[in-house]
C-alpha cells in the first residue's frame, strides 16, 4: 500500500523541470535521519524526496517496510503536507525492488548500469512493467556514477552517459526518470572539484526533451556548480 499523500517522481518532477528548479533527494540512510529531513522540508515549504538504497538497507538491518513506516510516522507527527516522494535509491536485485513497491514506496531505482547495455535494457524494462502495473515510477541509470574516493582526473569520460544511447535506452525501457553520468560522484569531493560536462547534459536533453533527468552526487557540489542543470533546463532532481 502506497504511503498516503506521497507522489511518484513522475508526478513530482515535471513542475521542477518546467520551472527550472531541482528537487533535492536526501538519503536518510536510517530511521533517525528521516524526521530532520522532513522537518526541514516542512519549514522551507519545499518538495522533498526521501530515499534509501539497497546497500543502506543492508548496512542498518532495515526492510523497506521499516523505512516506509518511519517516513509515515514522521509525516504524521509533523502534520506534513509538503509534496513527498518515498524513493528506493540504487538497487539491483529484483526481490528488493519488489519488496519496496509492496511496502508502499512510490518510486524505485533499478541500477543495472554495471551490466552491458542490452542486459541493462532487459532488466530495466522488466522492473518498469512490474512497477507501472502498481502505479510506481521507475528511475534507471545509464553510464557509471562513481564515488569521490575513486574519482579520477583523466579518463572519466569513458563512464559518462552517451546521449544517443540514452535516447535508445529510454525508448526501449519506458523508464520514467533517467540518472545520467556527466562528472558528478557520490560522496564528499577532495581538494579538487568535479568537472561537470554540461555540454553532454545539454546534448542528452536535446535528444530527450520530455524525459525526467536526475543528477546523483550533487550534495557536495558548490552552488555555482549546480546552476547549469536547472538553467538548461536539464535536471529535475539532484542527490
């Protein structure tokens, strides 16, 4: 059963994409972090995406239902009426994704980006079919999003999303949201800052003018580094 009053990414992000702003997605990771995130959203009257990944569920010994219940309780306690999406972040096992859908998550991410292109298409399409039948949106990933401790100074372009592949991928899978790799990375950046390929992002947007695009690894970017995506307009969500 879906979390009451929660939106899918497909319902939440079109306004952001249309009006040129990004919705922040917070990896609350464990239950104690859920309430502060939602409190900030309520205080700022801001839409918010609260998420947890398959790996984080394992780290903290949580089930998708445990996390959903924590979000529901926080929303009730705070009397929250801000737009909220309950999202399963990077996950690659079908059983985990299906458990999240059954627990009431309104959006899920199938991350098969480590697989060859055709395998990524196949697995994503299978999850899209299952999720859409239950009114849940699906985010997928094309290209490889690294972490800051593995951030390289040269050669990262081999991991970036190829615009033409992105267009084919969305057409064949029917995913609602696409996470693209353009130079951001998960974690806190070292002394050097990321070089974000906004030209690549613009090229993806030209080929996918209506598709909802998201950027991961934006949390540690400086504000001026994040002005490109919303001004394209290109990315509707930043993590």
